[in-house]
C-alpha cells in the first residue's frame, strides 16, 4: 500500500495527515474544491446583496448619500494631511 502525505488548508487552519491511497487524496481534493466553490458562490451573493442595498439607499436618499460621501472624503483628506505633516517634522 502506497502512502501519500498531504496538506489540506481548511477554514479552521491547516490540517496535516497521511492518506492511504491516491484515490483518497483525489477524493479529498474534490471535496475541498466543492467547499471552496460553495464559499465563493456565497461570497459573490453577499457582495451582490451589498451592492443592491447600496443602490437602493442611494436611490431613496440621494442627498444623504452625497453628504456621507463628502464627509468620508473630507475626513480621509484631513487625516492624510495630518499624517503627512507629522511625518515631515521628524
């Protein structure tokens, strides 16, 4: 019986083990690939939901959305300016 070592990256961390045959290793890879595909689908659906929710909020309160974007941009600019001026004094 041939023994093959493998490393399997899972959501819980890295699992190390020994597989008794190449068929078992390939089965494990197929299962892991299926789990990764499902995670990718779920992530894509979540991202689409976020985009749709943002579009809905922008449609129903455009002035609030513009105000929020202005506030975030102003805050980012002020913080960037402070960090640049602080680093220049050293």
